C-alpha cells in the first residue's frame, strides 16, 4: 500500500468504517478486489527477493537527531520515504 500511495487512504477508510462496496478496507484503499491485488503483491515480493542482499545489510535500528538526518539515512540505503 505504501508504494501505491494508498496507506493514508487505508487508514481513512478504517477511521470512517467505510469499505466503498469492497469486502475489506485493504481492497477499498487499493480500489480493486484482492484478486487484482495479488499480481501486484507477487511483483513486490519478487523485487524484495532481488534486493535481499541489500536489505539484510540495513541496520536493525537507528536513532537519528532530526528529519534531515533521517532523509540522508534513507537516501544512503535507497529507502523510499515518499507516499506518492
């Protein structure tokens, strides 16, 4: 959902208890039934698997002093922080 820019919308649907005719808040946020989401999920998993060696090099945790340091940290590891 984050990569699709749908996470905030997901939370909004939950807050409003609205599913827009779908069976779940997840489907409502994605704007499609789960059957259409599955290929997106499979593609995501394939991309994660391809980057496994990079991912396991990430620190388990980090405390940063400010937003600028966070953005530098994220950029240095190739982490997307954009929700759009």
